């Protein structure tokens, strides 16, 4: 065998070893969250044959709502039916895996042997899984007051997104729930949907809150007057459902005719058909905190870096939990697809760099070995032949 061929044979195993500069993990990507954002990530990665596991705890922000709206091709679809259909379609890809468990912990692992890092996720049963990249679609949870009757009405006549639920309650006696500084913003959002509006500010019509509202909208009193909005400052005691709009609709079925009675602590009450809210939200999962991700307010910072990337390399955030402040199903799907594309290309570049480094390293080693062996052969020749 020629010397150079011999060298290539000897170093064939080295080629495999050097390819390990890409970490060897169970999956290319782990996605946490089974809502529209996470499903979109899984679909996008499956289309390019990336081995991906989606973990689904069964908790979804829109699970309480009757129907999804403003989702082209799925207007009026029940959220659970949407998720079921998405799973059915994605399941045809052999690189997609659904794991219906909660992820309790995630750690970033530095692999010194390959100078790379990867992620280890642990589910609620203690089983561990590894992946090169991580996508969080863990969502938000709405922080509702403990006012009796409000939780039961949430998503069923009481909502926070006019694009998602407002049209079904158009031209009905309407209410705004929240503090005084949030009233004008809500009025502007629903002004084309509702005209008979009462803002239930629950004791927050005070000089301090008025000053805060004036800083945002200097002419707020004139704005509310222009829309005939009445402020109700009495303290709310409870919400009583008088009629279920999921069962009672108008003649063509496009209006949900809910009726609620708002009871006040002073003994009075007011009836309304629907409400928009201004309650705060929080991260549903503690995984962002575990990973030490940078936050913008209560959202994961995924806008400082492109492609839904977070402050930690290899981690992406999609859907409601991230900081681009657009919280709806179409946006969730868009953000998931965007993260899938960026994660795939990022991994492809890593693989390309590893392949290039491997080739250069092997050729350099072969040349060095040839030189060393040649020098040794020359020394042997000198000792034996010239003796």
C-alpha cells in the first residue's frame, strides 16, 4: 500500500472522532410548550428533518375560550380541535416526537471535549433528555382578581383581546375591567365594536391614578366623553352569569349573547353582556428563571437578538412568553416558524464548520505524520545502509 493511502486509512477513525465537534444528543431540538407556537416550531423543524421533541404539559392560555378567531382557515375553531388536527398532521413526519409531560428542569451543559454546549431537560418523572437547541413556548398565565364569578366567566364573555373575541359581542352593552389608567386604551380598541360602554375601575378613580392617566392621555376626560363612556368607581363584589352566550346566540349565530350582573359592595348592580379586561400576566413556567434568561418586563427578551433568540446561546422563545408583545394565535405560529428556521440554519452552520475543521485538521495531521515518518525512515536508512 502506498504511504499516503496508508496514512488515510490510519486516520479514517480520526475523521469520525473530529466530527464530534457537534455534540451528540438525543434530539436536535427540544420544544417546551404544545400551543400554537410550539406546534409551529415542531412543524417547521420536521419539514427539514430535524429530530425534535415537543413537551406538552397540557396547559394553554386559550384553553378556556370557546373558539379561536382571526386565524385564517380556522376562524371559529375550538382550540383543542386545532391542536388535535395540528398534531395529526405533524405526526406524519418521522423526526417529530410528542412527549406529554411537564419539563421540570433544564440545564445548559458545557462539553469541554468538543468545545460545545447542549441542553439537558428533565421531565416531572425524572427522565432526562438532551438536545443541541432549546425553544421555549411556555406561554403566560393571566393574573385575575379573586372576585367571585370572574374566573368562571374568563374566556366566555370576559376576555382581553378584541381581535380574538370582540366581534362576537359587537353592539352589546359592554364593560371595561381594570384600573383607571387602562381605560382609554381599551376604549380605542373596542370603539368600532361597542358604543354602550361602562368602565368598571373598582375604586381606582383617585387623584393619583388620574395623574397617571393624564400622563398617557392628557385629554382623557374629553376622549371618554366623546365615546360616551361612563366611569363606575364602586367596588365590585362579584360577577353573576345570567345567560351563557355559548348556548344562546343571535339568529345567524355570529353573536354570543352572554349576560352578566355585576354586584357592588354597596348593594347595587349593573348588567352587561361582555367585558374586556386589563389584568396583568406572568410567565407560566419557571424555566426562563432557571436558565437565567434576560427579561423585558415580565417577558423573555427575544427581541434584542434576531430570530427569536434569547440572551442564552441556543435558546429561543416563541409565542406569548416572549417580548415582542403580540399575543395571538397567528403571531404565535409566525414566531414558532421563525425560530424553527433560525435554529435549523444555526445548526447547519455548526455542522458545516465542524466538517470544514475536520477536513483541515485531518489533512494537516496527515502531512505532519508523513513528514515525521519520512524523517524516521531517513534516519533508519542512514544507520543501516551507510554503516
